[in-house]
């Protein structure tokens, strides 16, 4: 295990039980948690993107702001739904945010998850081309995005420009060198993991797989990770890929921890329906540190990944979530081979 970061969905609700009661709270607290995580020694601050929901939605202002407040920690998404994205505008935003952060962006992109509204991408002005579906549209948007962030010229310059142009076709600006190697695809199946490797993207795998073979979640996910690495080698990519998994992990080291998460001690995998098919959901981990070390050591996917993302309950506030991250880094991470 090389890196440990957090993943926040950025939920907010005006309920008095929530510490995050508005969109402003969710955004500002996300920045504060990134700062706190960096101070604690964590390696990454990642944010989920959901549209038409009381959660984090537009990632690039958040990433740029967090980049300006931090100096070392990786800043990423998990994941941006490419069905909603104009890939050229996104390339400009991503390039600018990465330059502000000094080349620390790690962008997770994908087809996205089940939506809050029916075909929400249509309200953003996108619809699949004739004969294709929305998943193919997401992959096409991703293809264009990956192409243009390389910085190669493709646009014909005006013969009468407002400002002098460099010679040749013009690229998207700004371009951030190296960003292409820091793009991840959120894969929900073994087949998609193989496709991800073929495209030369890093692999981001969560606590949900849109398939079930009857084996425990961590074993199914470990198989997905191995298929990805095999396909990467077969594709002949010159660099070493990154692979991440996410988990809900809560060391119970205080009475408040036990009150919040003591009931998750006996958490188990769950199998359910999503998008009309079977899906397997990974369990949460909660317990005394010594027991958690033993439990996590048996998680084959954590052992196979180089990056672990801790899903945090952001509505419990920045201080408590910093406490959770610190507990994992202090009591568990060294025993899992972190650094």
C-alpha cells in the first residue's frame, strides 16, 4: 500500500443533525478537510461528483481552490460522469486546475452512477448518437478529452486573429504537462477494467461492482485488478499504472466512534439490483484497531491496490473526519505496509 487518501461525496442537508447544511458548507468544508488531511500526512483528497443532488457537483472550482490551499496532497475526483461533460471545456478547466495545484490532479472519470433524474445528461445538452447508448457517449467524450489534454494542435487558426498565433494548428489552452498519465477510469466490472487498461488509464475501483460471481467482494475486486494489470502489460504501455480501491473504515478508539459506527462491526457484503442487473457491494470495516488490522490484512483487493481511498461521512464535520483519517493513518496504515 503506497498511498492513502479520503473520498467525500459532499452530502449536505439543512437538517439540524448535519454539520454540513448547505452547498457552501459542503464546498468550504471539503477544502478544509483537504488541508487537514495534508497536515495529517494523508496522500490524497478525492471528491465524488453527482448532478441534480445535494452533493458536490462541479469539481474544478473545488479542485482549484483546494490546490491553492495545499502544497503536497493529491487532489482528485471519483468520478466525473462523462455523459454530462463537454470534453473541450473540461480539458481547459482540468488544465487550469492542475496548473494551480502544481500538477497534483488525479482525475477519476467514468460513465457515472445511477442518476437522480431520468437521463439527466439530456438537460445538459447531450444525447447519444443514433445507434449508440449513453455509455458509449461517455466513452466518446472521454476519448476526445484524453486526446486534447495531450496538447497537440487540432484547430485551424483564423487568418485574421485578434492576437498573433504560433505556427500550425492550435491546441486547447492551458495544457498541463503530464495530466494524461493522471487520468483514471472508474470501472464497475472486470470487462470494463480490461477496457480501461487498453486505453492507458489508471484504474479506480469502488465498493460496488456491477456483477456477482458468488465470491466475497474483495476477491472479485482483486480479480478485476489482476485482469487490469494483465491487460495493461499486454497493451505495452511504458509506464506503471495506478490502481485504487475505496473502503469505509472506522477504527473505534473513542466513545464517539463507538456511538457512530459500533453497529458496523458485523458488516457483510450485500448483493442487490442496480441498473437492472446484479451488483455486489463491499462491507464496511469498523472495530478495535487490533482486530481491524487482522480483517484488513485478509482483504485481497486492498493488498493488490497501490492506493486506498477512505470514504468519509462528511456530514459529521471536518474535525470528526480528520479524526477518522488520523486514526487510520496512526493505528492501521503502518501495519498494512503504508510507506
